[in-house]
C-alpha cells in the first residue's frame, strides 16, 4: 500500500516537473504576433478609429500599445523568493471596518456601496448595478476579513458588470446565486466571457459581451454602460490565457457618470477615457495588490499611480477599492490606504478622496 502511495506521489512529482519544463520552453519561445481585430458587431463603437481588440496567433487578446503575456515562471520566482515585507505584514493588525449592510440596503436611498475588494452595489434612480460580485468565501481566495454574503439582503439587481475572468472578480458561486435570485438581470463582460456565463446563469438572464469602446445595449433608457480599456490580462486555467477580454466600465445613470476601473496597471488609457467622458463624477479604482512591483506593475497600479490615473481622467471623487479584503500580494494590509492618503496629499487632491468601510455607502443626491 505505502509503496503504491509512494509511486503515486513520485508520479505527481514527475508530472509537475514535466509541466514546468514545458512551460519554461514555451515561455522562452512565446511571442505575440498580431493577426486580427475582433469586436461585437451588434454593439456601437464610440471611438470611430478603433478597429476592435487585437488578437494574436494563439487567439489571445492583447493591448496593442502595451502587449503583455503573464509568466508562470515569474510567479514561481515570486512565490519561492520570499517576501521582504513579511515581518511588516505579519505585524500589521489593521483591518477594514465591516458595517451592517442593512443600513444602506434597507434605506431605499441612492448611493454606491462597497461590498469589499472590487464588489460594489450601485443604486441610483431605480437602477441597481453590481460590479465584480465576489461574496462569501470563494475557493483559493484567503480573506483578510470575514464578510458574509449580502445576496439575501439585496432587493433588486438589473445589471451585473464583470471586468474580467480572474477568480477574485468573476466568482462562479456568487454569479450562480445572483442569477438564481434575479433571473431577469443582465450580465455584462468582455468578449468571449459567455462561454462561462451561459453555464452559470438562468435561461432568462441576458448576457452581453463587448469589446473596448463599445456601448452596451442595456434595454433600459435610464442607464448607459460602456466597456473600456484596462491594462491587465485574463486566465482561469493553464490553457486559456488572455482568451477572454478584460476591461473597465463607464456607468451613466441620470446625470451621474461613474467609472469602475476593474483590474489595471497604470497607462495612457486613463487620459483617453477622461477625454471621451469629460465629466466623471465618481472614479472607482484599485489601490492594492501591488507588491512586488517587478511582477505586479503591468497588472495593478500602486496608490501613487491610482492618484495619477484619477488626475489624468479628471475624476471628481475617488473611491478606492481592491484592498483590505483578500490576501493576494506582499504588501501589509494597511499600506494601500496609507499610501493613497500620502499620494493624494502630495497631489493636492486629499479632499476628493472618499474611502469607505465595507458595506458603507456614498450617498448620491439626485
């Protein structure tokens, strides 16, 4: 028996080595060769000269002005190389405050409620929007702070916006629960995301996938939604790297324009979005999961870059996200908010930063 177990373990080890060797050879020789551009032909593109999203010879999306391929070998180097911030991280006792979600949800007031990480519940003028809903305790996502799922307390959902397919933004169990409770909700995501969403939603849920600079047909004259660029990537397994498109959103409800940044590194797309939408009232952007910079810089901006992005886009009020919820990278939990405060002070925009407790809402006056 034990001999058989030992052989099985050895077999797994040999397989792991073989997989790593194959990855090494592949990554050493891999490259991006532009082949075509794709878009959703049924949707309107708001940037006249945009040909669609670029796809390479392996059918992978890439950002033409900043092409990027994630490296499994770099991840291994990071994980095996130790964390220079480990002691500071272990001694950091800060945790975000978690409020009772019923305070806002039962109030009937309009506002933007942070549900942790990149999950927001937006309720304005009778329109109800969820962004990147990840509730409860998803697999492979160690929590910094416990946050019970709010689904049973949410009374209405019209639109669900998903920025990309990473598991801390696109959670199967949360999407299934939302679709079951709200069978008429529309799910919106980047191109090719329907391969997952069709299996997680009900036959009556509508699914719309968009390319960058495309306006999504919501079916509701009260709300306009646009899918926009981000500097990031996508993958849910070893074989689907950059198969599904990632992005950010502009949400317009009544006279309010809200930017939801999804996951992104800093780039010129913020300035371009600000030019396309010159009055962004609320600018929701990530400030966490940024250390070490040598591997995270193409994926996640740090707090100083978040302030720069806010200024580039000429945002009115910045709400930070993507921190204080899951333990994803090397920085201590308190650093993102502290460094955001410092960066905002240096840039002279401190009065335009509004951080929220989890389940706290920024109230909106119409």
